[in-house]
């Protein structure tokens, strides 16, 4: 069974780091797993993130949350420090949205 068949719809779309290159005969499941692992490595990079008040921060937060959820679903380890920093960033973005909506 393919990995994408086991995932809920939010995980079944292509990974943001995946590409359309031939991967030398790897199964779709292995390709999806490797793509999620590559995405997890990007969670360490907190440089150049949009300010929590920026519109782009919503998409960035969405991408990071989906990566975290997919990694947890696939039992891919995420460093605790990376997880905490990313969740704090998402919380700041949501706080900014809430403040903007209540004005």
C-alpha cells in the first residue's frame, strides 16, 4: 500500500521539497517518506521567516505545521528544539491574526 493511501488528505499532496525527477526505482512510499524527511530538515532554519504580522507568515506556518504533522504521522523524528521553535512561531502568527481580526 502506498504511503499516500494511508495519509489523510492534508498529507497526500506533494511535499514542497519533492520534485518530478526519476528516483532510480524507489517506491512511491519511499519517495514520500524521503520528501517528508527533507521537509523536516528545513524546520531547523528559522532565518528569514516572514514577520508574524506578514501575510506570507500564514502560508509559512501552514507549511511548517503540515510538515510536523506528516513527520509525526510517519514516525519521523523532529528535534525537540525545532518543534518548540516552530510551534512558537505558529503561535505568534495566530496571535497576530487574532489581533488583526479584533481591530
